[in-house]
C-alpha cells in the first residue's frame, strides 16, 4: 500500500511562492516622476498622386511627409489641422505630378518648398518644418 507523502508537495508550493515573498529591488530614482519632453514631430499618412510613366501608362507617386513644430501651441494647431494639411499636400503633389514628364525624376527640393508654403498657409503662421520621408514612383 502506498502512503501519501506530502513533503514533495509542500516543497514545491514553498518554492513556487518564494519569489512573491522576496522584496522588490530598489531602483535609483524610482519614486521620481520624469518630465517628458513635449512632442515636436508627427507623421502624416503617405500621399499618392497619379503620374505618367515613361511608356505612357499611368503610375503612382507616393510621398511620405511629416511636420516638425517646436512651439507647443502651434503643434496643437497643426495636429488639429491634419485633414486640411493632407488635402493641401495632396493638391500640391497632384498638380506637380500632372506636369511631370514621363520617366523624369521628381524635383524633391521644389516639392518640399511647395509643401512648406502649403503648411504655413494651412496652419496660419510660419513655425513648422515639413520633413520628407521617401518618394516612390511605381
């Protein structure tokens, strides 16, 4: 006849509960609240425009953009104006892409200047900086 031996069961329970009883390690500065820097950048969704390819077929130009704004009040205004910014950027890109010759590389400096003008107009005053991520023509 087998007798019930509770010793292995008691040891397993004691070992499983040991980490719960151990004191938590002390971290330097754990109680202090850190001040987070204000948000200065936000990315917009990619913008697409139709272009003519070298062989005469239609292609798509995709541009990734973002805005860097140092002033917190202007940043709030820019984030609130995101749909208007996207519409203005899409209009600038579509106008530029409509005049682009088939197979020609886009002039990113010109596009950046035009997008900056549109951003300043939408936000209402200068203080933002348009950042271009990548441009792709397919």
